[in-house]
C-alpha cells in the first residue's frame, strides 16, 4: 500500500495535487505577510511549550487549553464591555486600543492563572512522587479533557458568536501584498512580547533561576534556587503569553472561541516549538513564523487539502536532518 | 462530518416572510420580483402536530435517538435530539394515555461506536422507531444491521446519496440528498446571478465534497478556481489568494456555517466582492451572526421550503431548552412526529411501524413527507434565500 | 490524612503480598489459578455482570470487544513504549494502515476490485504495517525521547491526512462491507456479525493470549533484554555492544504488526472504514491505556486498556459528562498511582523465578517501579 500511496500521490490522483507554481509565485508576498501574522500566534503559544519543556523536560499537552481559556476570557471581557455579535462597530482609535488592552489583560491573567493551577493539580503531585515522565503526559491529557469539557458542558459545542471591534484595513503594500493594521499590530506586539520574555529569562534574577533549573535542577536547588517557585513562574509566563496569543488570534479570527478550538492550534504550536528547537525561546519565535508562512506556501502550491500535511512533513524533514530543531535546544545552555 | 441539511428554523425569517406576504396582499409577486410565499408549494399550514388529538392510547412502546451527544460532533446531534425531545414532550403532555419515552444513545457520530449502541437499541423490543443516525459515516456502518432488525430509522441529516442505494428497506431520509441541490445551485449561479466565472470552494466533509462535485459537473468550464478547506479551519488567506488571482463573478462554498462564516468575513475584508453562494449547510443564523456584516447579500440555497408556521416551534424550543433551535432541530422534530403518529395508531411492532412510515404522507414543519421505495423523499423543492439586514429571508424557488 | 496514608500503604503492601504469593507459586500452581481466571474472562460477555454492564447505554458484548481490541493495541504499543522505551504518539497510523489494507482488499468499494477472504487479508495487513514500521523506523529512530514522539505524531497525522486526500482511499466516504472472519452457525447465518460482540470478543481474547505468549517469550530472550537495556540507558546499551538501532527497529516492527492486526480486526467488526477515527486523540488514548496500566507490565496494560475503553461506554447514561469524568479519572488515577495501575517489573533474567529462589532462597521480590523511557534526559528530580 505504501507503494500504491506513493504512486497515487505522484500521479496526482483525482487532480487534487497539481503543483500550482504560478499561484505560489503570484501570491508569494501576500502569503508571506499573512503567514507571518498568523504564525505569530503559533509563536506565542510555542513559547509556552518551550519554556515548560526547557525547565521540566515535559511536553505540556494541556497548554492548548490554557490558550482556549484565554480566548474565552477575552471574549467574555468584550461581551462584558457591551460589545455584541454582528457588524463591527465604528470606534475611536483610543477606545479600540483601550478595549483591546483590557481584553488582552484579562485573557493573560486568566490563562496565566489556569496554567499555574494546572501545574498544581496535574503536575506537582507527580513530581513529589518522582513519577516517570510519561505519566505527566497522561495527566496532561486528563487535564486537557477536563478543561475542554467544562467549556463544552457550560457553553455548548457551537463557537461563541463572533465579536469584532477592529476591522482590518490595508495600511500599505509590500511588493504588492497588502499589510493590514491588524497584521501590523499582531506582529509588532508578538515580537515585543517575545523580546520581553527573552529579556526576562536572560536578564533578570528570576529568569536566571529559570535557566539554572533548566540547566541542572539539583545544583540549582543546592545553590538556593526555589525550584517549585521557578516552575510555577515558568507556567505563569507561558500561560500569560498564551493569553496574549489568544487575543491576537481573536483579532484575526473572531470566530475562534470554541471549547475544542485549542487542539489543532496546540499541535501546530508545539510543532513550531520543535521546528525552532524546543527549549529555545528564539527557536519558538522562528518556528512559529516559519510554520505560518510555510503552511501558506504549501497551500498555494498543492491546494488547501494539503495544508496540514505540509506542516507535518516540514516537521519530519527538519527533524531528520537537524534533530534538535533549527536553532537547537538551548534554554539550559543560554548565554549566561 | 457528513450529513447535511440545514433547516434552521428562524422565527425572524418566518416573521419577515409573513410581513412580506401581508404587504403583497396575500400572494403574487412583490415589486422587487421576490416570490412572497403564498404561492410557495406546501406551506406547512397543516403541518403534522405531535400532540395529535390527545386521545391516543399506547403503552410500552418507545422511540430512540441514536447519534452524537458528546464528543467533537456533538453540536449537530444535540440540536436534533432536542427537536425530537420537544416533539415527544408535546405528545406526552397532550396524550395522558400514551406516554412515549425517547431513549437516547450516544454514537459520538463515529462509525466505531455506532455498532455497540445500535445493537443495544435493536435488543430493546420496546423501541419501534429510530431518529438517526445523523452522520453518513455511522449510517453506512450500521445501516445493514438496522435493516436486518426491521427497525425504521429516519435520518434527519445524513445526505450522502449512496445511503439510499443499499437496498435498506428501513432507511428513510428526512431531507433531500446532495444530488438534488447541486444542479439547482448551478442553474442559480449561471441564470439568476449571471455568473460566468465561478470559484467552487469546499470543505473536506462528504457533504461538501459531494455537493461540490455535482455543482462543478453542472457548471463545467465556468469553474475558474477550486480549493478545499479543512473542517475547523478558521484562517483562509491562502485560499483567498487563489480566489483573488482567479477574479470570479461568484463563489460557491460547499460546506457548513462554522467555516463559511470566517471565510466570508475574510473574503470581504480582503476586498473580494464576488457574489457569495452557500448551501443549506450554511443556512443558519450562526452564519449570519458569525460573519458580521460580511454575510450581507450572500445567497443561501436549501432543499427546504420557507416556513411560515415555524414561530410556534421556535418559541416552544427556546422555552424548553433555553437556546434557539439550530441546524436540523426541525428535522429531528419532524422525524419524531412521523414516528409518534405511528405509535398513536396503536401499532405495537416494528413491522407495522415500518409499513406505516412507508405509506406515510403528510405535511411536516420543513416539508411534505412522503417517501419512495428507496427511502428518499418524493418532493424536495430547492429554494434560494438571501441575507438582508442581518436576517435570512427567502428569495425564490430554484428547482425541485 | 493519616488514615489515608495508612490505607494507601496498606494497598501497596497488599499488592506486594499478592505479587510475592504469585511468584512463590510453582508453574503448575500458577496454571491452576490462571485457567479459571481465563475462563472467567472468556465468559464475561455471556455473564453480563450487573454492576459491570454497560447496558442499557451500549451493548455489553460489543463494549467488551472494544475493550479487548484496545487491549490488543495496548499490548502492541507496550512493546514499543513499555519494553523498548520509545515514545510513540503515532501508533494510530499503524492501526489505520491495518484497517485500510483490510478495506482495500475486501470491500466492493475498493478500486483494486478484489475480495480476498479475511484470513488471507490479516497476514497481508500485518506484513504491510510491519513494512511501514521499518519505513518509519529506519530514518527516525536515531531521534530520542520527545523528538521521536513528535515525529511519530507527525507520521500518524500524515497517514490520516493521506486517507483524507488520496482519492483511492475514499476519504470520508469510506469503504463499506469490509469482510470479517469466515464461519457460519448450523443454520447458515454468519458467526461474526456486527451485532454479535461475543464471537468477536472471544476471537480477540484468543489473539491476545497468543500475542502475549509470543511477546512474553521475546521479552525473556536476548531481544527483551536488549530492549530493557535501551530503555534504561541507550548510550550504555550501545557501549555494551547492543546494536541499538536494530533492536529499536525490531520493537517498532513488532508493535506495528500488532497494530495492523488490531486494525484489521476493527475493520472486520465494524465492516466499514473511513478516515474518521485515526486522529491524534485516538493515538493519545492508546498511549494513555499503556501508561495508565503501567508501561512495561503486560497485565497492567491490559487493565489500562480496559479502563480507557470501558469508562466512556459505562457512562453512556450521562453522555454529556462522560469525557469530563474520563479526564478526571485519568488525573486522579495517575496522581495516586503514577507508576500505573501495575508497575513494570524489573525482572531481566530468563528464568527469574528459579534463579531468585536459588540465589536468595526466597521468592523473587516484586519491585514496582515505572520504566523511565528517557532516563538519560527525563524528569530530573
């Protein structure tokens, strides 16, 4: 069957896999711009995976739900501020900025708190018992189910009706590709948040604690680093970034508030983290942006049906040739 | 994720239709050429009421809902289940001597869970009729088994045309299949909208693929671009890039409202102003609400008759469940009503109920119910609708 | 709190007592206990015990078949994860390949136009999946730990997406009338039907016993020792002369074969295969079965699979809440029993029981300790 599959794919059975090179060339720059903006969401979520992985060597599978919590929090904030589904209202710039900042702040706080609570409930008891790392994976899955199902039971299976307060408008063009106000905001804010996170980890006292634990937990503890506090801090930072990512996601995709909305995005973000080199903050940013762009190129070239195949094929190919990701694992070995 | 007709019963739409009909003097064409409904076929004035005459006598006979209640595909299943629940509740409240229980079985919408629950249903002799199964995949998996048991199953949402071609005597479809709508949509695009360049976009569901095939087959060389999106995808920039390059007059999106809403919004945001047409899978209030103002002016097609008598259903549903009826709620209600009529007749075994349903003829909320030998409805009129001022209003009949 | 700790300690002591007692028995006495137990297991769907039953929600024999199928999958995955310590998140890919091979070779919907009997198809399905195990394993197995996990996850997804997109695999439309095993009752009606869970259950339990014997023998052989060595410390194993890559591929292939077998069984029972049930969630549930039961412990893995498959079926009555219950159950079970319901036994000697008795003069001590699939780089505490 492998052979058959291979021939089927090669022959382009059913006509769904023609290589549409003209489209790829034609849409190259607009795909790049859109991919970067969407990829910055991946990047921010990927940072959470990477931080936790760096410190605990643990794939925090429940991180995608932390993102979902942020999305719901931002949504409810906007709703609480009096916005309703339907046409985008006309607001002053100041009002838009204030409302978005407020929604973002609430999302970041909610996500951060939930991440910390998850750590307490699902991971800390296991660490106390020296559980093997696979077990963390299972509680993470369990926690993921619980958070998801809480939203399912209380909010139903349909997405929340979209609320949007800022309409995208093209600001300028890059090689013929329109760049919208939302895309600029999201990209700039995501990079800024990354700079802050990177600075926090690499330049502050608390960040040094994180790096120390990542490098060598035993020695770090002996040297007086409070390991539990560092872990809590790591989850908090990852959660806050996921909350911000949720806001940026909703600015681009207001229809995305739904109980199972984190799953695919979580896998993609984790893929992004691995692409760049899991445990490496720079890698997460690079991986996220790269994945966003590559998905778009792949879709133009092969057709929309191959969107996810492109992402996973890219992942496998990179790991084949560079098993530790593009930039390598480095939280523990970060420059001191 | 196949299955696909969406008859979301909107009080608003119904109210608008009524208002328009009133203005037009009770019939005829309104000045803007819109058919106003009095001339519509099968106005469900005499729609079957699950309450009946209140004198029904029965005991020990039940119905079952088999479909998704939890899991990823829950939304669609719960809407159907609630519709059916409402019918049974109305029936039981009105008929003290005929108390019917609607037993619920969760198939998770998945072919591998369905056999277990269906076996359970079959082994329960009190169950004389099934509302379900909602999805084509699970229906395919267990159809033969249900047929062997001689148990009537009316699917409120599975639209794969092949389902009726298996020779299952107990399979009934409560809505038109995908092969009915496609040609009508193609005619609507070329004749009504005068489109000579059309982009056909579809999702990856059986419904979306099947319908896109029939539309594409009828449009032939008028199709200038095609692309597929994934279920749950919410970001469409690459697909929109393809559309931008092709510069079509009209875009047909073959899929459900969950993807249609963000797609419509992103298309309009990017300045694509081609006419947008989507099928019954997107004819849902959620589409209009979720697309913001981007849904305005979009056309929706549906093998369902505009309903003027739905307000009662809408209100009771909302009162009962606290939410508005959703996709297929009315189909579930109709399917349950047909089966309740059989029980009210005092029928006591599956064979009798099967015969009753085979010979059934009557108006329901969504359409007239009469089935041919394969279990397809004999009349499945197709209508177009339009989004105006944030509401879905009927446009005109486009085929049958 | 003290009472709580005491009771937990009590459970642990009890578990150890049972273990010691079991290993203290002679082979003959063990059989004496085992045979009635196996008979009981065979009889389960017929007995349909009141508290255990999943009815009226779902048919009990079919629920038992599904649990047994999950158990078979868990045993296959346990070879990869529990024995060799290779974290595989794409195991569903092998399961899917098995199901699709069965569908392609037996369904009238298949473009191949052949309808081979089921008995022919099963070995073919296993062979194809084992081959795909080599294809996936050969290039990826130099990766370790989480990287291997994510690559296998990608592999599983790609298999599913190919089923979505490649025309001959029919995506969502799927294949109907996939064949099952042959055999008819005296009256000519087939034994293996979609509604009759019991024959299927017996078939799978029999297969499980055969696979257990096979895997058990492998485990006690050079191969098994090599796997454990790799699991505990791959570098050390390499230095000591274990050809790690070869044994890792072997583990992958063994696991893949069992996955393919269960895929073919699955396809046969449902009689229908489409692209719906081969996603990451399914893969993760497979893994959950292994870890929950206690990776590396065959009996534990069987138990874990039972819990994973049974809990959602059991709570059909509260369908809306069943996944919530499931999630909570996973957390609670793992928090209180991190090594799994039954932990892995660190018994490497081929004739462990005899050797222990000779050396120490008393039965073997049962150490329950979780395997550490990534010991070199795992959670450091």
